[in-house]
C-alpha cells in the first residue's frame, strides 16, 4: 500500500474561522494561542504547531503551541526558527537533517515550515513554527496561505 498525499487544507475556511475567533482581540499571546490551536488541528501533517516570541535581542522563547514539548529558547543564530527570525523570510525545510544547524526539539520531526510574524509596523513579534513527522510535508502554497493569515491577524495587534 502506498501513502496517499495529505489532504489539502481549506485555507479559505481556516482564515474565516480564525478571523471570527480573533475579531477585536489585540493581545498577542491570546492571538498566538488561538492560531496555534486552529492551525494545528487543520491538517494531520502538522505534528507540532506553535510560536516562538521575540523576548530580547536576537532571542526567541517558546510561546503558545500545540503538540509535544518544544525548545524553550532559540537564538536568532541557530536553527530554522532562528533563520526565519534573522531573515524575516519563510523557511520551508523538506528534510531537517539536511538543514545546517537544525535544532532537534523532537527526534521525530522530518520537515519544517517557519514563518516570521510581524505587526502592522513591521516589528518582528516572533515566528510560527510547524513541524511534521513526514518528509517534504510543506509547500510554497502552505507558506503563502499561512503568511496571509498571520498578516491579517497581527496587522492590528
């Protein structure tokens, strides 16, 4: 039996659900908690879904998440999350073992998608990190759709 491709997420529906749940909310941690939950449960590919918040110079600390334990602190100089924070660009990693400096918070993680989270003024709030136990689980379409959801939610935070 071969593995079937993962079902496509209804990103339009996900965005509408998140917009409804977060309408009027400005607290960044409350927004992150809601997004982590909604995104995590939107697709079986997502094994760990959460935020790392900027808490000091060049420092990310774990924020709201769904899944097993994550790393507590990640410097901008290390790992996929650090690369997304440092460059402010989406990081799509089909094979985490091939990413120089990957931080293995969970040994089961095979691929990763990390997106920078910016407020309306362009200030980096943190990163959204999604891990999968499947190799090559993420596409540019996932990154684009999730980036649009992040922009819509955090533009008013």
